[in-house]
């Protein structure tokens, strides 16, 4: 498989002097469950730092007060929940109403795994022209939906780490994922081609591909291997989608900026002490340096 290597990093357009928040995207992040309120808050807060004009975090009703208290600048949507504090199937209509009003949607950080969540995700996959990024538990739920790519109408970005990639591949194709560490580009490209999605295969040298073009990221450091870092990336990419970048360009710029922010944070506090919130706090400088 011959892939076109992309080295140029996309950029956002300069902001007009008379711009308003509606010009920079309305995004919805479906995230969180009991014990995982931080994942929802991190994704929402990073979307704000990445320039989204309006961020809505849809989360289980009992989790909402915690999520809302962490960051006052995003709004929240209370969702029906099951006995374990996860989003229930009763939330589907509320979620579909919410996503219809947004430019980009994220699903997965901290949601847990259940049949109800798989029903919610199936409903999202079947929404035409929906720009959707799936990460974390969203990917784990996706692996349990039989033949999901055949039902796909949404415009999808998948952001698996290597373990999630393995489960995605075997669940969809009933075969082992190809190759080892040296064949990450081919592996990601084959998944992108066979599902018509954008794939961002995370790790050292994150690979972003649409099955024809490929970008290998060079920013980032080992200190970013910390809880919540992936939730931050999800928020950043969602915000860039909302600001009008194509899904491929949003993923490329997102992983670049995320890694650069991690480098800036590490310069300040070192890799050992790096936390996901430090990456968010460094996003402003990352955008000014890019």
C-alpha cells in the first residue's frame, strides 16, 4: 500500500475582528460516569482551550454537578443513567437532539461499557453528516457492535491506542491485526480504508491517516503517558473540527498541538510530574508556537 506522507501542519484561519462565539464551533462531548467525572471535564475544558466557541458536556445526571463545578465555561446536559451511574438507553433522544445543534461531537471518555451505551453509539453512527470522534470507552463499546462499519453514516474519527486498535480490528474483521510496531502506518491505513474513517493510532509517533494520506507526529514525550491525556486530545480534536477543519486536518493539528503542549509543560515541570491538566494549561502557548 503506497501512502502519501504529509509533513505540513494545518493551521486555523485568523479570527475576524467582528467574530462571535458561533463562528468558532459548537461542540458536544458525551462523556463521564460515576467515578469518571474527570474524563468528561478534561475533554470539555481542553475543547475550550483549543478554541471552540461553545462547549456542551453531556453526562449522567448524578455526575453533572461534579463536572460542572470543575469548569464554569462549558455548559452541561443531564442524561438519564442506569443503576451503575452510566448513560442509559433512555438518553438516546436527548443526545440526538443535542448533537443536531452542534458542529462536532465526541463520544467515549469515561462512559464505561454496557449494552445501553452500544445502543446510544449505534444511533450516533447512523446520523448522516454527523462529525463524530470516538475515543476510550467509546471504542470499547464500538468493538461490541457487530458490522458497525456497514451501518456507518456519520463522518468518523477513531483514536485508538494499540490495545484498542487490536480489539477494533479483531472485532470488525474477525482476524488478528497486521504487523508490529514497525508497521503502524500500514495497520492504521488499512483500518481507515476498510471503514472509511480517519484513524489516529496513538503512541510514540501517533499515526493519522485516511487510508491514502498519512502523517506521523513528532511532538510529545513519555511524560504524557498519564491518565487523562487521551481525554485532552479528544477535546482538542473536537474543537478543531468545530472550527471548520476537515476531519483529517483536525486530527493532524490536534495530535501535533497536543504533543507540543505536552513538551511545553514538560519544559516547565518535568516529565515525571506531568499531569493531563498541565497539558491543557500549555495549549495556549502551543497554539502561539505553531
